[in-house]
C-alpha cells in the first residue's frame, strides 16, 4: 500500500530523516541568517539599477529599428534657392484705396523731429517707424537725424547714406516730409522743441494720447533714442506703409549703390550664388549682452569700459562673473 499523505509531507520537510527534523539546533543551522538575506537583497537591488537601463536601451533600440527604414527613404532633393511655395509670396506695399493721404505742412499738427539710435540697421527701423508715427499724428516729419554718439562714432548724416530727395518725393502721398523746420516757424516759437522718449514697442494709442497733445501745444517735438519705439502689431495699412518706407523710399546714395554693385559682381565671379552672414560678434554687442566670453582680465576691462554707457545693464551679474 502507498504511504499516507502526512507521512509524505513529513518525509519531504525532514529530508527523509525524522530525527534530523525533530532537532531544534539542526533547524536553526538550516535557516539562512538575516545578514545573508540583507546582503542578497542589496546585491539584487544594485544589479537591477543597471539591468533596468539595459532593458530600457534595448527597448529603445528595438523601437528605433522599426523607424530606421523610413528614415532612409528616397526623398526629393532639396533646392535651397527655389521653393514650390515661392509663387505664394508677393510684395504687399501698395497703398490701399481708402488710405488717408498726406496732410499738408500748413495744416499738420506740428513738426515731428526724430533722433535715431544704434547701428545702421536699428536706425533704418527707427526711420521706418518714424514715418508711420508721423502719419498717425497727422504731423510733418523732419528728415530724421542719424546717431553720431553710438559705439562707431559715425558722423554721417541722412543725406550721406540715403537719397534724401527720393525719400521725400516717394512718400509725399503718405506723409509730408521737410529737411528742416522753416526758419520763420522757429522764430515764431515761444520755446524750443519739446524732447521726450517713447517706451519700447509703444502702440499707436500712446502716441495719440501722450505725444499728440504736446506736439499741438509746442508745434514741434523731438523723439529721442528712436529705435523699436513702435509696436510690430499694426493694422495692414500701416504695415504696408512700413514696407513702402523700408523697401522703396530708403534708397542708398548713388555712390554707395555703385560700391555695392561692385562687391556683388566680384562675389558672382567666384560663384553665381552666395550667402552673406553678419555674425554681429562685435565689442559693443558683446558688452551689451552682459556675458563673459573667456577672454580673461583684458576682456573684462575693455568690455567693462563700454558697459558704463548703459545704466540699466545688470552689473550685479557681471561682478559675479556669470557666463552665458
């Protein structure tokens, strides 16, 4: 006959010897110590830290392999000089039918003087915005004054760089522009033109509410440091006016234009196509960034002198030697 279930269980747990199972000392020797168990758990946990990453990397490689064939499909060659979307872009500077015409000088709200600021590109933006502001204010615009006090100390006037006669005539339908305030008008003024600075990215309402009353009272007003002083978010007709100024009215003088043509011709002799890159990695820009570029004490000293011209520059960061 077969063995009873209880007997089989007792035999299994005792390893076949009833005497060994009945001894308490033998039972204590057979059970693993707490130190051994703790060490084993620690080793398993430590290994799992690495095996977890291995599994993750394996999964990533498997998923990536599914997409790899798609990455090597034969796409059409890209031509950076031509695009199938090119025909969708077009110039948008023509005056709208209902756009208000220029206000005559003797009927305007006064004379608006502009002192631009920054490099030539910033000044160009300032000139463009100045025409728009003059239109908003129904003012007569005096040909803007270029910045002679920037880092470059360039003493060029508007007429030295741009064709001033073309500038005035091309915009005559939009804004009345004069080269200077008439002498008899200056004599009739009780006070000199008022000077003020508009905040950056000001909306048209600011000029109507804050600038126009002073302009009408004083008859002449100068806006200083005029760079990025008008918001970019304007209605379509004013954006078109911006384009008319920037792309059509601001034309270089004949001598500068001739020099530019020579440079372009020389570049095209080397290659029919080229790309011009302006890195803007210049001392004044490095100073204004407030960063340290690893040039040692000489850099700190030279850029520190340039930074003195900006009161609002975060000097605290410079003293801490913060790198960008």
